[in-house]
C-alpha cells in the first residue's frame, strides 16, 4: 500500500509522550506551559521540549507543538521570542488558532510548518483555501463532519496543498470548537485560551425527560471506520486526550497502531474494541462520522464508563482494577527506560597567538572540531575568557544539547578574536549539531505603530432576522444587517430574490456553513453581489475577497490583536473587523488597527454560548424523532431551557434553518465602552433579533434604536434610560477580559 496514514497522539505530560512513543505512534502533539489550549494539562517547558524532540526523532516520531489559543496584544513580544527559539529547533510543526499568529509565522518564521487547529472550526472548502493562503500545510477538521464531507474537504485540501487531519478517538464537544463561549461567560475562563471549565459536562437540574447531564456526549471512536477514513484521503488520525493519563495514551495508540498494521497488510480489521473500554471512556459513538446524529450519542454520566461496560459482561470491579494496575505497571516499566535528558557537550577551546582558534566538541556519540577563519590576536574588544565564551555560545543550550563543561586549558591567555568570527563559529557548531540545518538569527519583527488619527463619525449598526423589521431601521446612521441561516440551501433562491429587491440590507453570514449550505451561500454571493457583508465564516470571507465584495470580519472570528487585523487586510482585502467581546477595555486599547480599516464592536446582543450540530432537545424535552433527518434543520423551531445547580438558566433556541444554540440568560449590554474608548470604533452594533432570554425590553425596536443613537451622540440620560428599559443584562466579559 503506497500511502501511509499518520497516527497522531496527545502528549499532556512527559510520561504520556513517552507512552505514545513506546506504543509506536507516528507523531505526538504537546504544549508548552504557555500559549496552548490545554492549560489543565501538565505540559512541558522549553528544555524538556528539546529532549522530547531528540527522543521522538530517534524513534521515528514527529512532534507538533500546540500554540492553539488566541493571543493578546501584550503577549506578542513573548510569542516572537518563543518563535525565534522554535525556528532553531527540529520541531515538525506548530498547531495554531490565532489569525495574527498565522500571519506572524507565515510572514516572518517561514521555516515553521503550520497546522490549523480544530479551534478554527474548519468545515468547508473556502476555509481550506483561506488557511492555505496563510500557508497552513494541514487543517484539523471540525469533529461534527461525516465521512462524505471529510472526503470532499480532503480533495479540496489536495487541490490546495493542504492535508486534512481528523479526530478519531476521545472526547466530543457538544459545541463546534472555537465558537463556544460558555466557560468564558460564566466563569471568565475562555475556551479560546485553553481554560475551558467544561460546563457541558456539568450536572443540571433534572430535565423534563429525566436527564441530569443533558449536554454530555459519549466519546468519539472511529476504530471500526479506518478503511472509510483512508479512502476519504485523510492524512492524519488524531487521538484526543492531553489531560488523560499515560496508560490511556499507550492503550489507545497501541490498539490503533495494530489496527493500522492489519489494514496495511490486507488482513481482516479487528471488530473487538473491548480493550478501549479499559481506559477512560464515556462509552463510544461514531454518530457524526457516519452522518447519523442521534439521541444515543448522549450519555447521562460524565464519568468513565469502564465499570458499567464490564459489569455487563460479568467482569467484577476487583478483577478490572487488578488488570488496570497490571497494565499501568507494564507501561510504566517501558516508559521509565526512555530518557528525555538533553545531550551533554564537552567543549575544548585551544589556540595561540597568530593561529586559528580551534573549538572541539565531544558528545556521547561523536566528536568534531571547528576552526576560525581568522587568527587569534593579542588585542581587541574583549579577551577570551570562560565567561565571555559561554556567553557567546549560550545558544547551544537552547538546542537538544547543553554545555556540560568548557575546557580552556590549551588556550593561551590574553588572546582576542572579533565577535563576528565567534558568531560564525557558533553558527557552524549549531549547523552540525542540528543535523546540517542552518541557524536562523533572531528575527526582529517590525514594531507596529498607530496610524494617523482618522476623523470618523461613529455610527450605529443593527442586526435583524425578520423581514418585517426593515422599516424600523430606517433612521439608523449605520448599516442594517440581516442574519442568514445555517441551513442555506433550501432558502437560497428566496434569499437571492429578497436581497436583490432590498439592496440597502447587508447579509450577515453565520459561523457554520457545511457542504451544500456553503455552496448555496457562495452562489448567493455570486448572484446578489452585495455592497458589503459581515461574515463569521472564513470560507465566505475567502469567496468575498475573490469576488471583490467588501467584507467585515464578524465577532465570532475571535479577533483580539493587531496582527489578526493586518493579516485580514493584507491577505484578503478585509474592510474592517469586529473586536471580540471576550476582551476588556485595556486589552482592546492596545490593539493598533491598519490604516483605512474600520473597527466594530457589539454593545448589545443575546450571548451565544454554544452552537451545536446535535439536537439539544433529545435530553431536555424529548423529541418525536430519535435522530436528525433532512428536514430537522430547515423545519424545526423550538425553544426550551436548562438550569444548572447554581440556578443559572440557559436558553436553548432552534429557529427554522439554523442549528441548535444555547444562549446566556442575560443579554450583553455595554454602555461604558462609549466613554472608555472614544474615537476607536467606526460603528457600534446592536442585535435586535427575536431571541428570548431573561432580558426584558420595555420599548419597541424603533425606540431601542433611538435610545442607542442618543447614547452614541452622548445625550444626557440615555445610559439610565437604556438600563431601565433593558434588564437584566451583563457586561462581565468586558470587565474581566481574558
């Protein structure tokens, strides 16, 4: 079989990484103690990374580093310092979410291979093209896709030199990744910062049909679907679990590797997954992959299902515990044989006046020497001493090696050599130690400056979802946007006709557009050619750019730093962007926008906590259907709520043509930003869609618009009137930030 498919394992700590290597994995992904989306994992430090790289590569295993969070402006200098170190390692790729980080790496650190994180919610062809233009070589696809959708995207990836990676084992999220804000809103721990508190696993007040964990899905397992995934053109099979124990990693990798071996040898694939139940699991489902999104994908218990599974086949708890302990000890004995210690260097420096400087390097495996190209002198800037030489060669300690001993016994005293030559020697040493890879000098990324002050008159933009609301917006100073559906294909013709008739209305594209819905949305763009759009989907952004349609990056693209804005403008001619509602005024204040670029901010809206492809009513009120069929998205319109044990309620909304969404009980209202950040935003935005939450509005929509217009103009009393007529509300995210 010509093509091999990569098996990719999680490495939340050193033991898990070793376990994956022992089990024969092709690649591991792991995070440092900063800039990664699993801050609850133990993670590793930079020196440990170097040792891991040496160990992994010695065992034919690649290492991908997770840098998969959104990056604040204040963190950019630290990020650049880290990238300057990574560029001189043998790291095989970095996994990225933030568009600004994508820009920095693709423009300034081109030797680093970029993998697009699942946090980028990649699920359509346009997104593949968008990320390919930003030099991503691989994308991790959304977990919610079925095998036919995966195959179509793999073909699109191949056409754009982008590999596809698919999660095949481990935890499912109930929400599309990257657009879940529940943890951020409730406790200030953003999933886009690796701090998710997993409220989807929480216990709630028992629902009408008797469920205590209504958002809790079983684990994903595609163990029996290897052939379909291979035939779909997938490049990498990814196992989830950076907060799982080492025996979990070993067991799952070992079983998948054996399944792959059987596949490559044209043997019958295993139909027994019982060993997967011996490590943490919430029972298994492949519902998304099979395109069978059903109520049996849920389980009303977030804890491990191992005991329940084996009790059903008459294996007792004691017997199971003894077997688990035996497996754990066996794996422990294997991983303890592996060492990630960096390799010691013994360096001898010798030479006399008028001769070249000789630097000899000894490792446990080899010895080599480097000679200076100029001779030693008896005068110069700084005499050659142990302290001076160690300072000049300290970059060697940032590799898989470290200087254990420096011997100057055969170096005459009082000698000099210029710094340029010492730098050349250091580069030649690094070249040899790094396997003939050229050393890259630190890259100085240009410091961004604020553009010249632009005279702007701040406007008020409005979002609606009912065609009857057009007339109430006639007095607004800004643009009127209309929310387009997720299920685009069935409404496309009607929407095209309506927008052509109402050209002053601008389309607002949702975050998720899959398959035929995405194709219909592209056709809509082609036929309507609106004067401007807002899109929360980068696939639509790519198509708008190609068609020359002005576009604005929506609030769910998670824009929080200057380089994201630069990337959007330089690469895709973006006209403006919403700044994320997750960050506070100080984090917003530090952002420097490009010239001729408009900033937007939503000051009033119902807060979307989750967007799900699953039916959320299965576990709450029940549904006459056991699975989602071809009519559910288009025809179903329901609402309900769930309440957690702290008595906070969350509104579940399913409107026709859209996916299921969960909303916060209180709407977001931020009147402070008007005075906190004057002259920053081109337009403030309000959402007047008919989403029912606990927030009550004591005014008509036209009166609400008038009050917000007064607020922007600074009319006395407008703040008090808004808070009196729209309540209860929250703006905790603006106070906390991330």
